[in-house]
């Protein structure tokens, strides 16, 4: 049987909590009446067991059991590290 958990890719917008990151996932949606393509975004709290994610990283999160009141996702892997040479 294949894996049924959802997977999303987004960027880390906050890493101030212990073992938790906030991931912003963007998607494109077409307006029903006017047909214009709009960007919609949603923020998810995800479990980061080793505090390895930083703001700006692209991460893949996977659905899991409820870990706290708002945390239902776990960081599966860091797809791309943030470029810190700009600072």
C-alpha cells in the first residue's frame, strides 16, 4: 500500500520556537469569475527535532499525528538552504 500522507514544500518564515518552525506554503489559484491567476499562501507549524532549519530555507513537510495544539506537520528534509552571504 502506498504512502497516503500529504507532503508540501515551502519556505521557513520563523524559527524562534524550540523544535518548531513556521513554514509558508504558496500555491497558484485561478479566480473563478475573472480568470486571473492569484498567489495564495498558508502558514503551517512544523516539528524540527534538531533545530536545523533557518529562516529562508526551502523545506518539505509531511503530515503527521497532532504533536501540539497547532502542530500537525514534521520537517522531512531541507530542500535548499538559505543564502546567508547577503547579510
